[in-house]
C-alpha cells in the first residue's frame, strides 16, 4: 500500500473519499469495508510544483543526515585486509603460521561484517530520508479533502434496491443534501484556495472556516 500511496500522491490530488457500508458488496460475495477514492490528475503546474518541493525537501533532509551517511561510507572505503599484513616472519613455526592465517581469516570476516552493516545502515538512512522528505512535502502541499461516510448507497446486503444518499436520485432522502451536493458545496467553499494553483511554497490553509472533517 505504501508504494500505491506514493504513486497516487505524486501523480494526482485526492478530491474526495467516500466510505460505503460494509454490507454494500455482500450480495457479490465480498465482506470488506470499502472506501471510494476520487482523484484528479495533476495539472502541469501542480506536477512541477510537487516535483520541485519533493526535491527541495529530500535535498534538505539528505544534507541534514550527511554526517551519518559519510560515517558509514567511510567504513566502506576501508580496504580489505591483505594476507601480507598477517604473514609470519620467515622461518616461523607451523603453529605461528597457522595463528597468522587464523588472524587473517578473522580480519576478513570482521571487514565483511562491517561492510554489510554499513550498507544496511546506508539503506535505512536513505529510506528515512525519502519518507521524511515526502512527509514534509505533503505538509507544504497540503489541501482540503472531502470525506463522506455513507449509510445508504442504493443496495441492501441481499442485493435489493435501497435508499441512496450518494447523488440526487428518486431514492435520496427528501430535504437532505446528497454526498455529491455536499462535495460541490465543499469545492465552492474552497474555490479561492484551489485557485492559488497549489504553489506549495509553505504549508497552506483554506481561506474559510469550514472544517474538512466527516460530514455525515
């Protein structure tokens, strides 16, 4: 899921999340809780802004973690032990030669382990850099998302027709706005915010007091 989330947030803006009842698809054999995700592909400007901000945050985080990375890279730069450094003196006894060979073998093993540990640590740090950078980029490029928790979506658990509060239709409850109508109100309320073309220069806040919480 992490890979999917990263792909989505790097390609599009989440317009809305609509949660439907757990029994919506029971008649089809599914018993999982489902949410509908509505996306809008980035405009060229939005895509460019996201790329710029992501790179800025990653570069900043990489600079902050540079001492840690350099310390691990210095371990990788250490040369592998050579047998010559452990060679016994000329004419040494067999036991001395065997001891030197064991010392060389231990040094090789220790070097291999330190290299493996350093590579692992570099990978961990690099992953943390990317994750923290994306988190910072999301904060700078924040925007309001419409969320709706539906109770009636036009079908019962047995597959029969039911009330439908998702969009205007004959089965919608009279006098109450549907999810689609509330979404349009949400878009209108945040129109000025969205007109700023998602500059991502700093953490943005909607120019309205309307809160983007669960509206159902």
